[in-house]
């Protein structure tokens, strides 16, 4: 056994790094990014503002101006506090680290966003996945039983869920909150595309935190997420936050975006409309045995099931189109592909290519 093998944690050695598929030159429909980019006139203005960044200084300890801009655009309850993170990914990690000692349970319906389980593992927490029903709705009796058996410190509810696009019912969220002995995180990464949010009720219960991100709205490259909860929860989770975790360039860029938020909201509206068109078009795909299952989505992606999904994924890749094959991630996702909603023209390009790919591999 080499020095490195004796030194690096065995579970780290046994794990693969988070894989981001190479995408240079491809139509990238695998990561729920906003394809539209910032309008050119706004980009020019932002460039002016970025010149004011004091890159020789650490960021101010509290991003107060950013928070004020956020509160002006988003209905965050006044008495709630906000914690910013380097993407909501970082906040997921911080929440688990602040709550869990080794062996403590973190619970979530599955399939769901993979980082809940990954960060649990790095904290030596015990991730408990509770299978959704085959139509990806919540199996409430199983959830309540698992909560009662495992007494989780943290429950993650992606609302809407990734990769299914399905949104829980609000009454189910409340039932889970009331049954959970720890913190319930309502992860609203896709809120801009959903008709629902739990934000207004975040202070109604003693154990809720709402998580949001700017990634899906058109600022994935800026890496900014935020948590909203009562001051006491934020104060504790803030203790495990690395200093200066949100850099000065990100603060300026996102504050600028918030000051021009109508442009981003308009883009999100367009994607919602395109999602509905794409969903209907996917239902019309012709497969060898006629089977196409398309799941209605409340997010900026659509999950669908077709025969030979892995082969279709490869054929699409050969045509320069990257989607996400999720068929191996969970038994309920067998033969499923997830595609990000894009512009009308790119969606059309994808639809033609996916039908060709299905025909090729049949
Ligand atoms: N939550 C959910 C449900 C997600 O799907 C994602 C990204 N795919 C994230 C959180 C993380 O987003 P980010 O770190 O870019 O804010």
C-alpha cells in the first residue's frame, strides 16, 4: 500500500470525482443552464461596474447591498435572515456540517439531487433515501415511517425535484416538517419555473430553511446561492461557513442582475413557455414499440423515458447534443433522459436529433 493509499480516506479513494461531461462545441442541454445569456446592453453596463471591484481587498464580511437588492426583488419574510453561499451546493454542505455528527441521519426522497448524499458522506452522516412512487410522487407512508425510524437531523426536499421535475404538494411538505425532529430544507433551485414556493411560510415552523440559487436563472457561472431561515438557524450555520466564501465579482454581478431583474424574469417566462411546448413535442416521439413516457415538469428541464435510452444518449452525443442520461442513477429512472429546456430553435434542433437517434438505434 502506497503512502497516498494509506493517507487518503478509503471512501474518498473508492469514489469518483463529480463528473462534468466535456461539452466544447456541443449543444449543452445537460445542466439546466439558461441558454439565453445576459442581453448585450446589460453586459456592457455590468462590465463598467466590474471595474469598481476592489480585487486587492477581501470581500466585506456581510454582503449587505446584495442582500438589500435581493430583498427588493424576492418576497423574503422581513424577520428571516439570509446566508449566501458559493452556489447552493456550498450551503447544502454547510447545513449538513452544522447539523450532523458522524452517524446522524440525513433523509430525502430519491431519486433526487445527488449532492445531498455526497455531502452527507463527506460528513460521515448516514444518508437515507426513501423511494418515490413510480410516477415520482411522494410515498408519504414510507417517508413518515423512515423519519420516525431514522430521526433525521436534516431532511432535504427539492421543490420541484431534480431530476424528475415533479413538485411536492404543499400539504405534504407541512406534514414532513411536523414529523421531522430536525431541520427541513426546502430546496427551491427551480423556483423561477415553478408555480409554487414555500418562502412565505419559512418562519411559520420552528424547523424550516428555504434554499435558492441564481444558477438556473442565467448566472450559473457566478455561483451564488442563498439560504433563508429564522435568525437563529442562520447564525449557527454561518459558523461553519468559510470566510469570504462569496467573492467580490460575484457580488457585483448578482447585485447588478437583481437591479435588472425584469430581464431575467422575462427569460424565465420564455423558458416556461418553451418547456410546455417541448413536453408536448416529446410525447409525439415515435419509438420502436411506441413507448414514450414524458413527465410533466415544474422546472427548466424535462425527464422522459424511451427504449434504449443509453444508446440514444450516445447517438445524440455523436450529433453534438449533450443531454443527461440518468438511467443508472436509480432503478426508478431506468431508460430516462433529462433535457434542459432551451430556446425554441435549440429545442427544435434537439427534437429532430432525438427522433433521428431513436430511429438509428432501433
Ligand atoms: N439543488 C438542486 C435541486 C439542484 O438541482 C442543483 C443544481 N443542479 C443545486 C441545488 C445546486 O445549484 P448551485 O450549486 O448551482 O446553486
